[in-house]
C-alpha cells in the first residue's frame, strides 16, 4: 500500500486571540525588529500514512483534523499530502 507524507498546518481563526503570537510581537521591537506586524504562531503536525491513494490519505487526514487534531471552534487547518517513493 502506498505511503504518504502528511503535513497539517493549524492556525487560529480570524478574531481569535493568539496570546503567544502577541507576546512575541511585543518583544521583537526591543530586539531591533520593529518592522514586524500581524505575527501569528501556528502549529504543524507531520506524520506518515498508508492509504490506497492520495485522495484517501487526504480524506482520512481531514477526518482526523475534525475529530482530534484541530479545534474547529477556534482553529482552521490545511492539509498537504505527498506520496513517498519507496527506495
């Protein structure tokens, strides 16, 4: 069965507070980086998945995002699927 490299990027929905991002953004000017705005901190989840094809791999990953990986009340996600070539 083919193997796929999966990457899920999870970000806060617009309007949801990002305390970690706000803290880093406030600290940057004191380090000489006063030109940074709209800083957001997101999370990335990477894993390998066996599936019949890329469509099935993406569908399973989206289901996992809806059930456990992301909080749909405050987060949005994107999924990238790449087939791994066996050596």
